C-alpha cells in the first residue's frame, strides 16, 4: 500500500497535517506571506486537499485561529476555578496562563499574526469571543467571593486583571528576540523562564490580596 493511498483512507489525519502545516506557515510568514503551495508541501499533500477539507487559504487560517483560541479556553475550563478558594483560583489562573503561553508557541505566533490583521479574521469566529467573555465572568465571581471572604481587595477589575496576567505571560515570548538582544539576556533560557513565572505569580497575588 502506498503512502498516497494511506492518506486517502485517513481524512482526519490529512486534515490534522494540513492544520498543523497552516499553523507553521501562517505563524512564520503571516497571513499575506503564507502560500497554499508551501502549506501543502509541509503537509505532504497536494493543494486540492486544502481546498477539499478547508475551502481555501482564508478558511484554513480561520481554522488555525479557532484551534489555538479554542484550545486555551477548553484548558481554562478544566481548571474549575470557581471550585477553588479565591487566592488559589487566581494563582492557578496565573500559572496556567504562563505555562500555556510558554508551551504553545503556535498561540503566540498566530496571535501576533492576527494582530497585524487588526483582528478582522477572529471577529468572524463568534464562539471564540463568547468563550473569552465566560472567562471574565468567572474571574469576576472569584473576585467578589474573595472580597466577601476578606481575602481579596475591593475594586479589582476582572478584565484589567486578566489582561495584566496575559501580558505578563506573553510579552517576553512574543518579543523574546529583540528583548534578548537589547538587554543581553536569553529570555528563552528555562531558568530565566522559571524565575519569570515566580515573579509574575508574586506580582499578581500581591496586587489582588488584602494587605496583612
């Protein structure tokens, strides 16, 4: 049996290879620079398969966006933050967000690409926005519960807090090359990243907790 016939008999595997190839190509070259021919080459298939399974370049890019954003929302849901004590819930969210950014470069790359597009494509995927809003609502409930339990201070805005957590977990990755060259430090070094993780956690917790 040839490799070609195996691919035909496993459409799920072919779609996954195309999606992974798309993530790599879009992440490396942006939406405008990515070429379907090179995506097909990465996926070890012909261009017809891209159109067959996804409908073309834009639908494939949308599928890549949905993959990375849906995955982080799904993993966040598994944290079950609403079942944890308020301080523990915030701590777990910080640790998860930092680790997810570090361990999923596809998210960092595609998010950067979509920002150059001014978010026009992600606006076409309503489920992504809806899932993100649910996260903010969960954080709001945690903050309110923390205030009632006299663990967290009043006046913390849930959206501002999450954007701070995300920024502190993201910037050193999205700008690691220029930051490393500018400051003469390797921001991809595992030891530095571990220290950064502890710093981010301490920074966020010291902000939200009541002074004792």
